[in-house]
C-alpha cells in the first residue's frame, strides 16, 4: 500500500488523492494538498469527499482513469 500522506517542512502534512495506483492531478501541475495539522487534514478529507460526491472531481478522475487503463492495453 502506498502512503497517501507525508510530513513536509515545518511539520506540515501533504497528501495525494489517488485513483487506483495513479495520483489525481488536482490542478495543472499540482498533485498534492498541504495542510497544517491533523485537524485540518480531517476537515480537508471531508471537503474532498463532498467534492467527489458532488461530481466536482469527475474530469480529473476520468483523466486519471484513462492513464491507468492505458497501462493495461499495451
């Protein structure tokens, strides 16, 4: 299992959102979220869940899904 978060400079927490083994690009050139502490991490994960359920990440998930499927069609 790949880690989905790590600690950066100053103790800040960085996390990736994954679709399978691929990291979802959240914005052009950006694939991680930085939060100050575990409280903010939990709040951020709740926001991400809400965004996914509302379909706000559908285009990013689809793009990542296509990249993942391409690996299997070679």
